[in-house]
C-alpha cells in the first residue's frame, strides 16, 4: 500500500463534518486589481520538460456540521511552457463556523502513476485569518515533478524485538518551491518542500526481506524504515525505526539500499 502526503499542516475539523462538497460557486475576476493576490510559476519535470494542461486553482472552503460550500476564487491550467498564473481577491470575512480556509491546489491526476512520482491532486490549505497578509501580493510557486524508478531496498533485522504493528519504507523527496508564500500564509511546510511515500513491509524477526521502492529520478531521496502505528495508536508521518539513507537517484541507478531495523524506544 502506498500513500503520498504533501508536507503541509493538516487542518483538523471538529465534529461530524460531511466529507463531500454540497455546494460550489465561482467568484472569479477577469483581471487582477491593486488588492488582488497573484500566484504564478512553472510546473515541469525534474529534467525541465514542461507539463502542459495541469489544472491549478485557489478555493475558499467552508465546512459546516451538515453541509459544505466551495467558492472557486481562481482557476487555470499550465500553458505549453508549463507556466500558470492565477489571481483572486482574498476578501472573505473569517466569520464563524466550524472550518473556513483557503486552499491552493495543483492537480496531477492526468499523469501516469507508472511514470511519475506524483499523479494525484495536491492541496495546500491555510487559515482565512491570514488573508490580510496576501492582499496585493504576488508569489512564485514552482513544481518539479520527478519521474519514477523502482529501486530494491533490503530490510534487515539482527534479532531486535518487533512489536506487532504496521511498518513501511518511507521515501521523502522534493516537489515544490513555495518562496515567501508559506511565511505570509502562516504555513509550516517549508520553502522547498516535498512529499513522502510509504511502501509497506513486514519486518522479519531475524534475517532480511526486500521491497521495490518507488524513487524520484533526478533528486535526492531520503529513505528510512518507519512504524505507522500499533493497534490503538497511529503515526501519520511514521516513527523512525532505522537510520536515514539519502541517495540521489538517476535513470540508470542500480545501487543497493539497505536499512537495518532497530527497536523503537518505549
């Protein structure tokens, strides 16, 4: 099982919120004004090839106990050079409610999961209370989508006790460069951010096993063995149970990656 996660803060919504969108509307402007926020950048592969027709959007999302409403503030697609530019008025009243936030998204679902490391929509959300920081500002947000290469990873255990739970090989690799946007939006996901991928593995009590790990071509991959949780507790980002191994993967990479399990601290 694999799970891709952007390195962004998760907005926790309390109460029984419906997961679906009950209502959608557009609040698009034809041209930017002096108070508009402008987001632009390039979406390419790590070798510089433009990714054409990738949808990007900026939405205002309100979640309630029984309903939700998405207002599309801006939407566009990358052109033949991989360039996009969207603009909007961040003018919502924070008001009351269970959850109100802005979401910037780039949708990579048109990309082949067999060829690319990213092939799904990526959402980056932040609080409406930060809107005054965004008004009248322009930001560059670039994406570099890596090609995929399967690399064999050997997982060894020299006899350390293995607690029953879910374990995986975790790979973290860079995908986007958000510039000053993260600071003004109050995010904690870093100026040069990445995503992580989990590939499940069964830790042997003594001996070794191997898994085929999707790795990002043309960038550094930070690889480690992690525990994702036990019966009554989960670790969404993984609790490390090995040292990290950082490897730059090329299209012709044929090296060995070895991870040695260590029992987690009680």
